[in-house]
C-alpha cells in the first residue's frame, strides 16, 4: 500500500512540475504585437474597422530595417455570422498590407499602403502610426443584416513571405522574426 501511495505522489509531483513549466513558457512568451481594442463603424455606405495595437520591433528587425530591408505587416480581419443549425458563415475576410521601409539617404521611415505613403523622421513615429490603423474598409452596408450579432476577429502579423529569400530561410524557427498578435475577438451588431 505504501509503494502505490509513493508512486502516485511522485506522479502528481511530476505532473505539477510539468504544468508549472508550461505556465512559465506561456507567460515568458511576449507577443511583439498586442491588439488593445478594435471596432467596426458604419461610415456612409460601408463598414470600416479601427484598431489600437501595441507593436514592439525586435532588435533584429530594427537592424535589418536600418540596412534598407523593408518589413511587410498584414492586418487581417474576419466577420462571422454564428449559426446554431449549421457551420458558422464567414461573411467578410479582409486584409490590409503595410510596408515599413527606411531610406538611408533621407534618413526617414516610410509606411506605404499600396501607392499611398507617409514619411516619418523616427522609427518611433512610424511604429506609432502603424499601431493605429483607421478607417480600413471591410464590408458594404448591404452585406450585414441589421439586428444580427456578428463575431469579429482582427490580428496583425509580420508577413515573412515578403522578405528577401535569404531572410526567409533565417526565419524558420526563429522567435526574433515571429511577430504576430493573437486573434482579438469582439462582437459587432449593425
């Protein structure tokens, strides 16, 4: 009887130690992008999303950016209509790509959205602008039904597929390059 109690006790201790290690690993992992808030607003005949994020570039990313390598960030948005009788209906899936670049000749940072761009004198100001996406169109007014509650999700991530090939190889398995927020979920009721 004593041996089985000791065996059970050591198994419980090992399980407890494993749980503690997992909790430490989860809490030690710091996301470099954190979505603080997001909202969907009707503006005219379309809905748009506004968000507030906290973005912290790793020293490695700041270094390659200062050497002229552009970083591409992808803001992803989904709007889902829950259905009790069938699978949920994904009403909207939208993405907005931001390009963050540094020009060593002018010593300015630039954020581009397609052909539109804005220059910034410091990296801090450029990241602050990137952290506050505003008025991103996501759906036409006719796509959402009034009185229905939708589940929305938003995240931002570094799009490593846009990096030059040598950097893409370096990215594999590296935490320095893995910048992504978790999905921020919220409700939308038009």
